[in-house]
């Protein structure tokens, strides 16, 4: 009798628990958030949580088109002045009303180096930001800066809440459709609907971000029915099995990232564009993309992403061509004169160090494959692998020769080119310099007409495809799996607004 | 014995000083700059320098180490660069889940290890012996990571017996509820702990079972056992009271040492089973060069390990009255 009751109690409790959580959409996340403050967000889980809890002035839809967010409308009377008209009657989760001062406060604090905001550099072209009245914000730029608009999806925080000592690190107060219900650090973040949302209460029981660090374990938790959505990063060995499972839906999108080889143009050998081209001809992109990345990524042809308005399919880098590489090496004076299987010139062997970081097994495999083909073709290629902090320190210091790495979140071509290829640019780690490219990148940043910007980036991309400071191996793909109960419009940034219909 | 325990506790001070210095030294030697990781790729050199200054990383190493000691003496472990909270808070939130798994794993490994070891010794040379030693061999050679994934595939996906990921209600509270007659929370809690604890515990059980077997074999061959048989005592009593009691001593000391392996294994199992413990936190702290947090976690692990070994030493005196702790 006693046991029967005990079992019944257990059964009832677990039934009740199932019923209560049935509607919550559980999303697998590879890392936990470290903060609920959008201004200092760093990792993908933080972006994705903040995207639901906060609103920006604008909103980027799944096609990365700019749509009104907290700003109902905006104008650009002069190239350096932007005026945003805020929506009225927008309330924060604590019941207070959004005013222009909140917007000013958000960006002023981001620009303050003491906040240590990772994305501060995106906003440094801002000269001043001021509230003209309770619902109007004016941004004055130091110089024309076309990409600004697409970065203004940054979540707006409540000035009163932060200044009065609100614990924004762990208790977010935003204007977004969901609010924080519970955060069990290292395990899960539970978001519930905010009834007072300006766009109407969302039709959902909430979204739960469940942290599982290991890719395969996350895929298995999804198969076991403990998660409703999982998305990139996924391990290639799990993808095939998940695709075959008819209980799941699966979508692949062109992502917003690239995987590339960074040639250090300050290196005595690699300073010669002809040699860079010859080495690039030994990179078998097809095999890397299809065999290592399971066809989720795409073979890249230039620095411009297919998803970008600036894309031009006719701009192409050299493709995989070992015979062509042999001829190009010979033309540059590299031959195997002593018959040891390694190319040499003036008594020096053609030795190159390829490097990448240890966290991503696909990158290590790609690099090893590139090394194998280089060795077959007479290039004495060796490999150096370290964890991300150590590897990136070397690359930032320009100590690498050829490094395999990536860029993410390229919502505007400026973000992948200005700092990377401009002479003396902040992330021009390979010390590339070409005055023509500089001029095009300046134009791309300052021109306000999309046609002028497109022409500038295409001209720069053509030179880069020829001189190869970067050899772009792949356009990164984004993949999402979800159960049939979830309705979702995939978004290459992994944002989940479509799940709650907002 | 109290005097002994107090003296051992006093030794924790040099231990802590040493652990801090060694961790600090290693982090000095490992390349990678937390300021650069903090700001990401899109940061200028100037901004990185600025952050280094605001984190105090531009000071000479001896100033940083010295001020860490001073802060620590006042109970302050600093503020994590990446978690945006004090190190002490971050650790406090994570230490209980890790201990839960470690303790359950230890219990599992002691139970399985003792059972298999005693059985193998008692039925020495029979298929029982061979089977349990095969298990021990497998258990020692299986990588924790692989075994965890396999277990999840079997128990959560194929058989749908256990939840694949996450932590249930806190074990201590659930245990209290169960004693008061409300077992639901305990069932939930244990169903979540089961897989991570099994993953961790099985390797350990293998080590313990081999040790128990050899210690038992040695004891079973001794004179007093023969005497016990001659006196006509029950075999059960001989094996479990006389032999096991004497074989236990080396086993207990190894259990203390294995606790360190359990804490280390937590680093792997926690990222497989989405367990919100210190292991997961340690992985991210190291990959971000979050120096104060790394320092804090290493210190916590070291102190926990030292406490367990102190308890083991005290346990010696309880198990074997011949031992006097001085």
C-alpha cells in the first residue's frame, strides 16, 4: 500500500512536470551566458538570449534586411547625421517606459573603455549621441560610416535600472518579447513571455536555453527528446544520422562567416603574391567542404559572401590545380634542383608553417589535409597547433606564416574588409598593404548610395582575389535541426525570434 | 587525534600558498592574453592595452602574486574576467553539483569495486574471477568521454530510461524530502545524477576492484584466516569481517587518491551531460585565460582533495586500532 502510493506520487509528479514544460521550447546551446547585459555580450548564447530579452533600434530579419525596431523610423539628413524616432509607450520588463535617454546611455557606456565592451570598435565612428526629446535620438558621426545601421540591433538597456544599481549582469531588464524567469548557471536559462511587450504578448510558453558543451552529447540529447532545437556548431559525424531521422526537420543556410587562410605578407617568402597564388592552388576546397564539413559549408570564390548585396560570382580566386601550382612555382624560380622531393631556390628549401587552433577538430583536419597535398607537391609544410588564446596571440602579433581561421557575423562587407585589408588596419595581421584597396575600402565605408558601395567592395575584392592576402576556403554554412512541433524560420545568426512569432 | 587533525589543518596554509604560486607560474608561462580574448578579434592593440591596464595585468608579476595573497588572506578571490561576478560566488554556485556527482560516483565505485574484488578473490581462478578482472581491464581502459556518450546513447536514446542531460533537484534537499516521506524529488534527482556518476564511477570501480582483489588474496592466505576456518567460523563471516576488514586499509588510502581523479573526470563528464559544475567552469576559464577564476578553481579542487585525504588518514585509525595518529 505504502509502496503503491509512493509510486503513484512519483508518477503524478512526473506527469505534472511534463505537462507544465510541454510548451516550452528547449534549445541546445554550446556555451552558457556569462552576462545578461547586451552591451558586453561576447558569445553566441549571449547574443541569442539578448536578442529575445532586448530590442535594438533596428531589427535584422532572417534575410539580414533592416526593419524598424524600437525606432519606428529614421532619417539621414547629412552623411554624418542619423536621427531616430522612437516608438511611444514601450515598456521595460520592470514597468518603466523607454525614453531617448536610455538609448543615449546604452551607446555612451559602450563607448566608454571601462565597460570593456567587445563590440565597442563597431561604434567608435560615433562622435556624439544625444536625446533631442523624449522620443528622438540624434547620432553624429566623425565621418560617414555606412555600416552603422546594421549594427544598431544592439539591445537597449534601461538607464534608471543600471544606474540605480540594478544587477544587469544576472537580472536583465529589457523591452523584448521574453523576460528572464530563471538562470541556473552552467545549466539553463529559462525565458518566459513578457505580457507587456509593445508588439503584443508573444504566443509561447517560453524558450529554454540548455547548455551542453559537447557537440555529440547535444545531438544525442536532441535525439532523446530532451531538446527541441539544435543548431551549428554540430559535429559532422552526427549530421548524417540526424538528417535521416524523419522525426526531425533540418535546414541549411548560407552562414555569415568564412574559413580562410591568412598569409603573412611580411614573411620573406610569402611577400610574393605569385608564391601565395601557387600555394593557394594546392588547397582542395571541394574535398574540405564536402568531406570534412559534410557539405554544410560552401566552396568560397572570393572575400564577398553570397548572402551579401555586394556579392559578384565573377570575382574568383585561384582554384585547386596542382599542375598549375607546379608551373607557378617554376615560374617563380622554385624547382627541385637537388632531387630530394622538396622545391628549392638559391639553395633554400620551400618551408612553410601552417597553423590553427585546437578547439575545432574540423579546422585541424582541414589543415592536415592541406599539408598532405603541399607535401606531395614539394612544399615542406609543417603544422603548429595551439589553443585559441595562444594561437590568436601569435597571429595578432604577426608571428604566423599561414594561419587557418575564420570570421563571423559579417552583416556588412566593411566588417570583413576594412580592419583586415586597410593598410595598418586593426586586424590586418598579415601586414597587407595596397593603396588601391585602401581607397576602395574608404569609399565603401563613406559612400551612402548602395550602388557606390557595391562597386567599391567588388573592386577591392577583385584585387584581393588576385593578390591573396587571404585565401577564402569556405563560406560557413549554418544548420538547424528541430522537431515537427517547432515552427521556425532559420536565421543564419541562430536567432530564435521566429519561434515565438516576433 | 584532535591534535593531529588540527596540525594537519595548519598545513593547509603552506599548501594553499604553494598551489597558488604553481598555478600562477603556469599561467605566466602559457601564452595567451585574457585581455585579447575578452575583446575578441575585432579589437585594436590600443584597446587591448587599455584593458590590460584596467585588469591590472600591466603590473609586474610579483606585485600581482603578492596582491593575490593579500586579497586571499582577507577571503577575497577576486573577480572573474569573463563571468562578471566574484570568483567566490561563481565557485559557490558550482561546487555543490560537482560534489554531488563525485560523492555518488565514489559510492558507486566503492560498492561495485568491493563486490567484484571480493568475488574475484573468493572465487579465485574461476570464471567469476576472469569476468570481474575483464571488467576491471575494460573499465580502466575506457576513455571517460567515449563511455559517457555511449551510456547516453544506450540509456537515454535506445532504452529511454533516464534523462539525457541536466541536473534535477539538489540532492541534499531531495534526500531530506525523501526522509520526510516525499521521495519524488529524490527519484528525479538521482535519475539525473545516474549517468554522469556511472560514467565517472565505473573507471574508478575497476581500479578499486583490482586492488581489493589483490589485498583480499593476500589476507586470505594469512594465518589468522586459517585459524578462523579451524575455529569453524562461517565462511561469510571470515570473508566479510576478518579478511575484508584487514584488506580495507590500502583500499581506503587509494579511495582518497581516486577522489582527485573523480574531480578531474568531472571536467569531461560535465560537458557531456550538461552538468552545471566546477568542471565545466574550469574548461571555459582555461580556454579564456580567466586567471582569477582558474586560480580559484584550482585552489578549491586542491583544498577539497586535501580534506578528503585528511579524512582518509583519520579513517585509518578508526579501521585499524593499531594505528595511532601522532
